[in-house]
C-alpha cells in the first residue's frame, strides 16, 4: 500500500462517517438510500481546498438535490446545524 493511500474506513453512530480514497464518489449511493435531499456541512477551509468536488460530482451525475453550507467551524454540533436553516426544508 502506498504511503499516500488511506485505507477506507466507515464509522456509524447515529450518523455515518466514511473516509478514505474513493469515499466521495460513493456519496450518491448513500444519498439515494437516506433521503431525497443532502446537506453537505463543511468549513471554509475544506471548501476552498476543493475537497467537496468529488461529493458534488457524484450527486450531480445522479441528479440528486443537495445544498452546501460552509459557515461552520470544524466539527459542528447539532445546534449549529439547526441554526443553519437547512433542517426540515
């Protein structure tokens, strides 16, 4: 395994987090299973780095609706998400 490769992992609590090479390309699979709309919650640094492109491309290719909210500090808590106004749209 190359030093630059991250072995894929998945963590599922009340929410699911997947990371590793290729994880963003699987966003469409989860979006189809979990609901009609997706909210990508991030911070400005991640958005600026272009890391969201794979997720957005995956959702766009499958014509799945999503919104991006990048106004959070890293590791937002539930009340921050509720204040975003994206909940219950």
